[in-house]
């Protein structure tokens, strides 16, 4: 498989559109979108699933096969998280509320990647390693990058289009959906996985919350 995991993208917004159509199944509010939902996902490398289950207060005994398309209903019903393991990375949806959670998830020699949207219409990409936030930016305005090494992933960003623009013809504009697709594609490149087939469309597991949150 190519390191450019998004090679099969059928359009510039393919990964965003696939995520939307997967998360929001029939019968849900037609006005709901990833921002209104407060969508978040985190990918962690260097931790075992048992440790993460404890940190995210998940009960391993409730592990149940689950597609990402099922997790919204399960999360509403009982607070379940979707958990996936691919190529040494563990993905969790919902993943985190802020960048500090991504940074903490990387402590102890781990790596963590996060993408999230909020109800104020902002999207965020974050990459942390060994307890340090290295790269943080809004996909809609990537020139404002923050962190200890804000250009650490530049070598993987070739060909990706983030910053909103209306320059040139209509077909050349960069809009929010494309920026989100580019952020997901960047995660696929770094993890050397295919965001569409390995994560969004694949069956992994759901975990219900642990009943004793003090454990």
C-alpha cells in the first residue's frame, strides 16, 4: 500500500464526505454536521489497548464488533467509544475535547495525532510526541502553525490543500470540506494507513464506559 493513503480519493473532499456519510446514517437530523456534533478522533502509537482502556475509562469486557457507522447511536445510548487498531496505531472516536488530551496521550514515549471540530466552526489538527505538542494548526489556516516543531510534518503535506481561498476559478477554491479531507489524509500519510478502508469503512470494536470511573 502506498504511503499516500488517500491515493484512492475520488474527489478533493472524499474523506470528509465519506466520514459524514458514515457517521450520519438515515433518520438523523438533516442539519447535523461534524462541527455541530463536535466530532473528534485520536490515533495513538506506543500504547497497548489495556492501558488506553483504563485511561479513557472504557470497560474491556464490553468489547463488541462495531463499524464506525454504528458508533453515534451507541454513544448516544450508552456512551460507547469506537476503538480501532491498525499498523501499530490505536484510534478512538470520540477521541478528545482539546489539544491537551492529545499531548497527555503521547506521554511516556508515545505518539498521538488528533483531529477535532467544534460547535464554533473551528477544526484542529494536532501531533504530539513524548508529552510535547509538536504541531498544532487549524486545517483552514495552516500557515499559523504552533508547537515545539511546527514544521515537523511539512514533508508529508505536499499536494494537500488546506487554507480556505476563493482564488482562481471556482474549481480551484479551497473550502472547509477539502481542508478536513486534507487533515485526514495527512494522518493517513503519517500512520501509513488508508483512512478510508482501514478506519472509516472497516469493522473494529466499541467499548462501553467502565462503571467505576475511579479505577
